[in-house]
C-alpha cells in the first residue's frame, strides 16, 4: 500500500500519457481518432489511471501545461462516473501497473483520492476546480454506495479543514471549491449519514466558514458566504444553535465592496427565509430596508438576488408566522412596487445590445446555427383513459414545460431577456405578489404609477408598464374594470411602428400581455369589438419584419387559439392566409414558433380545418418545408409535431400526404435502429417524433392506414423500438402499437408471440409513461383479438397487474386508473382466466373499484365495468362482509363458477362499499341521474340484489342494519336508483 501511494510512472510512461492527453484536447489533430481508440482500450488499466492522477497532481507547469493536467483529471472523473460502484468499493482487478504499484482496485482508488486532495491545493485555479469535481464525484458515489465517509474516506474532511486553516491562498481557495461542490451534490446525504460522521463534519464546518468573512481577498469572503448558504438548508445543529451569531456576521458584510460578497449576503437571507427560521422575524424591518436598497444595487447580479427575496414572503414562510410577515410586506408595498417597476425597464446595456442586433433581427437575414437554442422534443405518445386524460395519457410529474411563460414578457424569446435577469425577476416577483395579495391590496398602489408612466414615460418605461400589466393578470377581478380602457390602448401599441422601431421588445411584450388577458377577451359578447381586432393585430404583428415580434405574435396567437377553441372557425380563412405568407418569410426560430401555432390551431378547431379550401392554403408551403428539411435537421421535430396535430384534425383528408409521411417515418426508425446495432448513439428524438406521427396517422386514417402497411417493415421496426433502452422511444412505440390494434389488428396476429412478452416486461410502474402505454396497448389488443389469442398470456399479465392494482396509493394516479381499465378489459374478454389468478380477492377488488371511480372516458369505462361485473358474477362473495363469505349462497344467475378466492382476514376492506361508490361514479350531474348503459345497469342490479339477499340470510344481521354502516350519501344513492 505504501509503495502504491509513492508510485510514480516511468519517464516513458509519463511521456506517453502526456502525449495522449495533448492529442485528445484537440479534435482537429490528425491523430485524434487513434488517441480516442487508445483511450477506450486502456482507460481501465491501473497504470493509465495512476498516470492520470500523477499528471493532475504531481506535475508542474514547466513539465505539463495546465489544460493537459486538467484534462487528465476530467478523464479520471469520467472513469469514476462510469464505474462508480466498483471504483469506490475498490472492487475488481485492474490491468497490471508497473513500478511497484498494486493492480487491485483499492490501491488505485486510494492513490486517486490522495492525489485529488493534493491537486486541490494547486496554484492553478482550473486544476483546483477539476480536483474539486473529482473529489465531489468520489464522495458522492461513496455515500450512494452506502459507505460512510468516516470509514471509506476518513482523510477527506480533515485534509480540507487543514487546508482552510493554513495560510496558502491557493489551498484555501481549493478547499472552498471542493467543500462547496460536496455540499451542493451530497450535503443531504451527509446529513442523513447513519454513522453520524456526516452530521459531525457539517457541524465542524459551521464556525470555520464565518471566520473567513473578514478575509482580505474578496474571493475568499464570497466563497465563505456561499459555503455557509449551502449549510442553511442542511440545518446542522451548530448552525441552529449559533444562528444569531451567523446573522450578525452577515450584517458586517452588507456594504462589502465586492459584488460577489453582497450577492452572497442576499442569497443567505433568501435561504434563511426559505428555511422559515424565526430568527429573522424580529429583524424584518431592518432586513426589508436592506433588501430594498440591494434590489437597486448598481450591480445587476446583486440586485437580481435581492429581488428574489420578495417572493419568499409569499411562497415559503411557515403559516404560524405568515400573518406577521405578510402584513409587514403589505405595508412595504408602496415602497417596493416602484422599485420593481424600475427593475423591469431595460438597462442601457440591454438597449445597446438590442441596437447592435437590429440588423440580424430582420426576417430577411437567416438565423445563425449557433444562435439556435437546443431542442428537446417531448413525446406526445401518451395513451390511456385514466383520470379524464382521454387519449392524452399520463402527465409526467417532473414536466414543467407547461408552466413556462411564453414570448414577450417574463419568458420572452429575446436574447436580452432569456437569461434570468433583474427584469424577469422583477416581473415574476410582481406576479407572485399579485397572486398572494390580490387586486384589492396591489392594484390601488400599482395602477396610478402605471397610468402615469403609460401617458408620460419613455417608450422603454411604457414597455415596462405593459409588462407589469401582464404580470398582474391574476388580479383579473380588479383588472376587468380597467381593461375596457386598456384593451384599445394595447392594440394601438401594435400599430405604433415608430415606437417598435426604437424598442422592438414593445411589440413582444404587448403581444404577451394581450395573451395573458385572452380569457377576458373571450368572455366579452361583442367579438367585433374585442376578439376580431385582437386577431387582426396579432396577425399584423406576425408579418412585422422583426423576428422576435413575429415569434411573440405567433405565441400569443397560439394561446388565444387554445382558449378560443371552435370560436376561431370564422377566422380561419384570414388566419391561414397570414400563416401561408409567414411560411415564405420566416427564418428558423420564427418558423419553429409558427409550426407550434399551426399545430395549436389544429388542436383547437379540429375537423374544421379539414375543408379542402383550407388545406389548399397551408399544406403546400408546409409540405415544401417537409421536403426541404434533411433528416438530421432538428427543425424537422417541430414540423412532425405539427403534423401529428394536423393528422388528428384532418382525419381522412390527410390521405394525399400519408404515403410520403409514412415512408419517411419508417426511414427515421430504420436509421436509429441501424445506428444502435453499429454501436453508435443516434438521436432518439427523431424516432420518438416519427412514432408519434405514425400514431397520429393511425388514429386519423383508421382502417385506411392498413393500405400503407403491405410490403413495409413497420411491424419489425416497431418491435425494435419496443426493445429500445430509451423510455421515450418505448413510450411512443407502445402508443403506436395500441392504435395499430384499433386500426388494423390483423397485421399484429402473426407477431403476438414476440410482441406480448415485451409488453408484459414493460408493465413496470417505475417507468410510469412506458408502463401506462404498455398497459393501454395490452387492453386494446385484448378487446380486438379476443380470448383465443390472449388467454394464454393472462397469468403472466395478471402477475404484473395485480400487485400494481393493490399498490395504487403508491403509484401515479393516472397509471393506477389505466391499470384498472386494462384489468377490466382483460376480464371482459377472459373472465375465467382472470378469476383464477392468485391474489384476485377482496383486497384486489377493493383497490380496483377505487381506481375505477375517477375514470372519465366512457368507452373504456364501460369495458372496465363490464369486466368487473363478469368477475363478480363468477366470484361474488368478495363483496360480502367477512363473516358472510363462508356461508355465501351460489352466485347469481349467469355466472359460470362459484369459486371464491376471498380472503378470510377480519381486516379485509369494505369491498362492497368501494364497488357501490364505483357504480355511483356513473351519476350524471346534468341529468341528475345515472347515465349507465342498459346492459351494465342490469348487471349492477343483479349483483346488488345478490349481496342484499345474502346479508338478509345471515342470522345476526339484516340489510337495513348493514346499510346503516355505510356512508349516508351512498345509501341514499343506492335506495333512490337501485331500490335497495
């Protein structure tokens, strides 16, 4: 072990490693590909890993350039990431190392750890930062492997603390760099360390960090404040005990000359308020005065960080102190609102930037490839009828895209406001305050200032006030009184070409603000006075020569379309004429937004768009773009997404373009699968988008889609996609499979023996959207193909679905409901096979009924309940009280079996009550009575009568007594509509 720690490479080995790194840092080097192959072949060799650590930590700038040393550390980090579990455990036997180094994984791991700490004190900042990343990676994956740092790496924190207590500035900076990264990435893991070492280390750091608040170097002061800020949410005991001392120490930095330190102080106060500490409540007045000053700091980073503070009042503070805190801010609003309005005005720097880019923003100038934001396509391939989703499917819990604001205001597409800056933060803060306090508190303070600026302010101040109007749209109850006056004014701003020439963002912001009030516009009865002029102005802005105004107008129009729905039908001829013109003018970024607008229009007016006179307007330019884009152009993703909406709206009218779209989609799938077979990493988004478009075509063309399939390899390609490692690809593949089952299931019969095992394997609730679509596709196959094809697979399918049904409370609610629908469809087609499944007893039926209560899709709900009733006809005793099951009479007429798998547990749930509530979910609130298909209604009556007769036959109970134990509202329903 000692020999390994003192190991150094031979001069020849060192030279080889350094030369390899020199080549790898330059992709244009002719030897780059050969160096890549050498790296892939030898990266796991012990000598190579040891050499990388040696280059990072033990070479000097005279020997090796700093960027080569940094690359060595990054390669080490990447290796650790790829082999994290084995590396941190010291497992495995790496390739032999020479010169006395052990070849075991433990020796290499310890050597890397030692040299990472050595490099953390290096004189070069990039080397120190790389060492900090490597240290954090090692610490994070050590904790994730369940190894306490106190035993797996006991030297780590003592070494970093020793560096802090030394006098060498690089070592202090390196320690802070490493510690802040560790606290960011695995601070919560340390707090939860069951060995106690993690909490002990956190407590040790609490008094150390503030000791650097008075350091001479501003970078050290800023790093110390940042490190303390990371400790706040971890709540180490020493911080809680010494909170007042920490706050007092922060106060000494409130006027620090370093912007980084002032920014850190603001971040600290925000973090403390988010944490809900009562230590700040007694200092509210002082803190609010300080933060108001810092919200106007000449450094925008400081001002933005201080601005974040005001939203904390509304979002984070605990309820027991809410009244005091909210009242303090309410009294402070007359001072705060003018500052927020000032923060929304573009700075001179922003104005200069807009002036410099004016020429590039003309729609006659192509967008530069480097200016285009990366596109992350999100699959639309959700399927299943749970929770009223219809064909929409499962919503991912981490999907935040729908909550983003769009062009023109807080979420503008303009470069000057894309980053989270003071302007956007001020607008978002005003939005939060508006939602929290409402119109009665905020508007009397805000509106007089807005009206004054709108009438007399500069074009820049006017634009900021219009942004503020959009930000307070949640105060619609108060704004409704102002909008008859403000609405014409806002429309006039889109006609003010002179002002828009000075400040193009004016057009963007007006469009965004108008879209925020689109709901109010649609509530007005006089479309000629409100909706029609709004559409006209937005269409005019769509063809304005400035790209960002075009994009904002398209986005606002999409919002209006979404809210208006079929009310947009009268505007289609005019709207489609403008869209057609835009196709001929727009550059890439504007085209992307235009495609979204057209797709949203299709979703809104549906088959109203299928009129041949409309398709003759928009399909030729759209299809010209389709043919012009190469398969690798990511704009194709947006075009296919638009086409997916259009196919649904056009239905059979899409037939003229179907064959070409079908062939291209198959080509994209073929390319992805072929690339994967060759060991490449293809772009999966194109395959996902192609699958979604095929799904849309299948759904819209129906049986005529079958004419596209003969001679094609769709079935084979779909099987490959169902096996893909990407969840998004599998999700969309199963959605397509379900729609193929609906449209042309005959083509799937020959491949069932290969398809169904893959479907069953993907009934895994850990991948929510994949599991949901696999379950839905399984149900569609079952109802189309029947018991002859599906019965052999019921045991394997139910072995997956029964646990999912019983664990509904731990599952995504949409998945739980869709699982219930699938079980119902399986039971409808193969009732005997389902009843014979182990675990299909009272607890299962109880959970199944609970999940069925919220299903909205009528057709799928009917299938599910038919299956439920068929199961209950064969095994009715699952509905009975536990004591009644043993003496239950024969099943009601029409059942083919009297078997029972009911549990005898006295703790069984009230399955009958769950079933009755499920039946009650058919109640129509409009008709004030159940809206149940007649055949299903009869099945309900038979089952209810069986339970009543069985309970009445018990010596110890009667039916009325049993009903008295149920919810009175449910009893009233059963008595009124089922004569029970």
